[in-house]
């Protein structure tokens, strides 16, 4: 009994998955990579666009023309976003968005898994 315990100091764990489970995991990983790349690309483009806008505004120009147009556009843009002004409405919108996003993700992963199974089985 003591010998058995000493021999298993480094126990190994083996995880076996069915084909459908493995395909589901692979599909979700592929989909996460694609979605992450897409969102990263869009966020980078938005950040670049904001950077380019910031380069067009200078203190010298504002001192000369008072930047009335840029300031009024910025103020209008800030005031226009009324969706998240109250906490309950912001939470409700975020929950609805996450439900839609998670549903779209799961549905896409299911479709990708079915496509992978068709490819593997042929």
C-alpha cells in the first residue's frame, strides 16, 4: 500500500473528448480568434481616426479662430449619447447587447462546428 502511494507522486490526468465536443471547442477557438481580430481591427481603426482628428486641432489655430465650430461639434457629440445617461438604462442596454452577442457567438460556433464535422467526415 505504501509503495503504490510513492509510485504515484506525479499522477497523470488524461482527458478524452468525443469528436463532437472536440469540434465544438475547436470551432469556438477559431471563432474567438476571428472575432477578436475583427474587434481589434475596428478598435485600431477608430483609435487611428481619433488620432488623426486630434492632429488637425492645434492651439495656434484655436487661438486665431477660437475653434467655435470644433467645440460646438464636440459638445453636440457628447450631448447626443443619451443611451447611457441613467444607470438602469445603461445596464439594460448592456445586458441586451451581451445577450445578443453571446447568442450570435454560440450560433456561429454551432454552425462552424457542423461545418468542421462535415469536412472531417468526408
